[in-house]
C-alpha cells in the first residue's frame, strides 16, 4: 500500500519552454508564482487544483509531466545531476602521515 | 534586372516587411506540432486526476486532430473579406490559444 503510493505520480514536473515576454503581466506573474523565471528551468509542484490552474493558464509556454515523489529534485540536486564527473577519485592524503608532523 | 542593384520594392522604398498571406507547409507543420504540445500539457493535467474549473475549460477546447484545417491556420477577423485571416497575422499567435472561432464564421 505504502510502496504503491510512492510510485504513483504525485507531482507536476514543469519546464518553462517559452518565455512570457510581451504576453501580459497576468501570465508573467503566473510563471513567477510557479517559481519559473528562466527558460528551460524545471520546478516540481505537488498535485493541487491551484497548480493545475496555473499550468493551464500558461499551457502554451510549459512542458508538464506527472512524476512520483521520489523523482522530485530541488534546484541544487538538478544542478548536481547535470554536473560532469571530475574524472578522478581522491583515495586519501599523505598529509600528516609522517611521525614528526603534528596531527 | 538581376544583381545587387536590381530595382525591387524593398530597394525602392526602404523599410518594407511583407507578411505572406498564408502559411508555408513548414510553418503549418510547426503550428500543428505546437498544438500537439499544448494538447499534451492538458492531457498531463487531466491524467493527474485533479479537478478544477480551468481544466474543464481546457477540455472544452478541440484537440489538434479534431480541429478543422481552416481553424488551425486561419482565424476570425471582422474586417477581412470572408471574415477570415491567416492565423499568423495575430500578434504572438504561437503563444496564444486561438482554437475556436465564432460559430458560422
């Protein structure tokens, strides 16, 4: 029961594909209230009538998917996932390894 | 007649922008693709199971495959001959909902 609720879509994944420039303040403010302020930015919102209404207000500008709760990412997590790997791993350090070095 | 200094309407009158009176096949294909993307957004909101007035209104709109080509590429205009003009004459038409027209026009 709990497991099935984890995998059921519970959030909107909203990506701003087109800007609201020159479409009027109402649509611009709708995007701000969704937390979108630049193109190709992605935000996650739990399913609610308020969010659904906002999405439909700007339906020409966004791309929407329904995702389960474990797929929700904050902006920091999204950035970390985009980041390229460093190409090496730090195994350890020789700092402080010699007997006369202070710990 | 040919070459860089030929006398064209652009050369003779300075600033001259011309809007074609109908959409090219490519622009029509792009317009259909945009309509389908908006349909996908409405479908995603419907699939979430949320019920709200905005969704009821959005579901009233005809889907891309239900629309008449006439409604996809032209729109009602009270001042044009035949009460229709190319949809690309509407400012910001790629980001607006222009799916329905007055009945009978």
